[in-house]
């Protein structure tokens, strides 16, 4: 089995789940190892039109993977399926958003490193915002694959999801601008089990919105501070995060203040995606720079000067 491959992939599902937010499902190559939470791929649609004339491959994070063969009701299609959640930002993602089921995209996968699992008695705090919820859903689903999901209510009538996995616990914290930007994953046409998993994880997450229109009124960091006040066992938390730069910087500072281990995924523009062009570097706290595509995208929180990235 290969760990890296370029291949043509058939689009299975490509639909809007929130304003300017898309869910892509595509065929996985049979001779390629499954991706891991935190890894990414680069893509190029079959046909791209741009006034610039040259379009670079764009990176997208994996949001899930289904290794078993699942039937798609509308077409009878059967294959292992990879998933991604992406925003429409430029010519390449605009072209991707136009791809219909059955069309093909060019994929290079799997790239980058992955999130480590929590050690010992650490409780995983999985925080995501914007398109950063994709890798976080992938990580949560991976950790919870053999766990038992139970919901509980905490302060401010917000919900938390605690999943027991061999004595470990998971808590999801997701942040959105307002209720309109909370994704809707249900899709009646397609029988894809991961959509039910995402719905269950999202419905049980500690939800935060900037305007208070759904869940907790505040940011992801505000929600974490609330949880810290409520939860006395916070000293064994392991912070995982992916989202906008400001959110990641706040998560890094939160982890440092409380002496928590933390692994954060960086969102960064890329050119080559394989570490050759040095176009996606971030300032390292020990000096020099680290490449998001080759050294990351997942970093220990204290490895990057996140404030300097803003």
C-alpha cells in the first residue's frame, strides 16, 4: 500500500452545507493507505478557467474517511470515500464547487503529519472554527470510533459531548459567526454513514457563536474559559485545534497559561504542498521558520510564534 500518490478521483458528493462552506466526498484509490486526522491533499479540477492563466494546486484538509464500501443510493456507486470541508476562496475552489457527482478531480494524497492521540489520562479538548471543523470532526470521529457517546449539559445551557474511550474523554468546542454558519450535514439522497456521525458530534458539541444566536455567546476561547471554571479536572486536558489564525493564537496562549499539552493545525496558503518552495513557512519560536506543508500542518503549540503570524 502506498502512502503518497497522484490519481484521478471521481466526485461522489459536492454540496453547500453553510454560506460559502462546501462538503466534498470523493473516491479513494484502492492502493493508497487511508489518511489520518490532520493530513491534507492537494487538488486540481479537470477544467479551471482563470484570467491569471496559471492555477496552482490547492490544499484541503481531510474531514473524514470511510474505508468500508458504502452504497450511494442515487447511483449505486461503491468505494472507499474521503471527505473534506472547504471554503470557496479563489478560482480553483470556485471551479471545484462547480464539479458535479461523476466528474473527476486530480488528487495528490496524503500530505503532511497528523494529530497524535492523547496520552494516559489526558482529556481531549477538540476545538474548531470555520473550515477548521473538518479536521476536528475527523479527529473526534477517529477517537470515538469504539467509544460510547453521552451528552451532558453544563453552565449557560450549552451542551458538551463527552466520549469515553478506554478511560479517556473527549469534549468538542466549535465556534461560528452565527447560527446561519453552523453546517447542515444531513443529505437525504446519499446513504453515507459519516454524515450521521458528524451530525451526532456537532449536536453534542459545546457550541459558541459570536452573536449568541446559537449555544454559548462568545468565542471558542470564551467557551474554554467557561469550561475551565466549571471543570475541576482541567489539568489533564490535551488541547487540539484548527481554525482561523486569531483563534489558534488564543488556543496556544490558553494552553501555555494553563500548562496544557496542545497540538494545533495551521491554515496557510501553499504553492507546491511538498516543502520545496518555502512558500508556506511560519516563524518558529526557537528561530527560523517551519514549513506548514512538510513540517506540519500539525504543530506542538509552543513550536510556532502564533502571534507573529497574525
